[in-house]
């Protein structure tokens, strides 16, 4: 896809959202089924069924997906797609590359071993190894706009209000 094709694809959506801001607000949903026999939650991704379980550092076998890994994978996927969309829209020459995410966890927190240990990621690092012929200014613009428009990046950087409840089925 080139810049003109992407702009043509997105132009009617952008106009619709300018004319009707409410049309731009969409609720994404995910659901999982609790396994009655294992410490596993089965999540239907729409493409495949993923069984998420305990990380080996918390007693898991490693046979199931780790939700922490899945969070980093979502960041990589979103950032990669966003970078490609931005580079395409700007006509930048990105010929390939990789997106890497790393996050540091202190499992004492989630296991309740140390009350002062945080539960969740302490630090997350996102790295783009981009192939292509771009100036320093173009690379800086590409990174700035990728960060600005990546949904998962912005959600992690500026967390939304999070509400939870427990209901009996």
C-alpha cells in the first residue's frame, strides 16, 4: 500500500468522524472462559483460542501464554502497525525492520511476598529497528508520530480509569 492508497482508504472515515464525533467511539471487547480444572483462562482472540496461564516465575509450566507477554505482544503489534501506517502516509522509505518490547516485572509483588514490590511492570522499553533510507529528522518524526498514534502505547503511557466488578453468573 502506498501513501495515496492509505489516504484514500482513510479519508471517508476521517470525514465521517469529523462530521459525527460519536461515530468514532467504538467499544472493543474481549472475553475469556475460566477453566474449572486448571489455572487457565481461555481467551478467544477472533483468530485463535489462546489459553493464558501462570508464568513459570509464579508456578506455571510455561505451557500456556503469559498475560504479561501478551501485553508486550499487543504493544509490539500496535506500534508496528502504527509505524507502518505513519511511514506510508508520510511516504517514508521503510523497507523492513523489527519492533521489540521488554518489560521488567518483580514477581514478589504478584505472589504477595513483599508488600513494597509493585504488582505489574516497573519499566517497559519499546525499540524500533527500522530499515530504510531516512534522515535523522524523518526518523525523529516517525518515532514521535508512532508514539502519538499508537493506541496501546498511549494507553500504557496515560492509563484510563479502570473499573472492575465481580458478579455471580
